[in-house]
C-alpha cells in the first residue's frame, strides 16, 4: 500500500494533489485556479492554519508574511525544531543554525 501525501495549492488553498513521495512542497500547475503554483505539504498547511487561528506566543507570528509563516510551519512539522529555535528579526523568520535537510524524514536540529 502506498502512503500518499497531500499537497495544497497556495494560490487558491482549495485544490490538493496526492503524491507518493514526501517532500515539503512541489510546484505544479493547479487545475483549479490554472496557475503554476507551489503546493505545500498539507501537514505543513494544517500547522500554518492552526497558528493563524491561535498564534503561538513564542514568536511574533503576526509580523511574518505568509511565506515566512509557511517556512516556520514547515520547519516545525518536518524537522525536530521547535518555536524556541526561531528568531523573528526584521520581519524575517530565521531558523538560526544551518538548515538540516528535511528529506531524511527525521532531521536533527543539531543539539
Ligand atoms: Zn489553485
């Protein structure tokens, strides 16, 4: 049995596609809105939406733009990073240390 992953169109936020591989995002043409868009891993999007509804106190969530919010969500979902690993500087989310590759499934936050 395959374990399909769901990816959601970041333009219309409605269309989803399934792929057998697990990655943070992919870029395909959305058949719903007709745009060549980034489709984000739906697990990441669910985290993003949860923070939109209930912003985390650890970081200055409201200062981030949507892309940055998605980056933070992606790091939280797809690595072992926690909110304490992020610093909000000049409106940018930074993971601080060198990025661990997220493709390995369980990436190390490095200490
Ligand atoms: Zn779309």
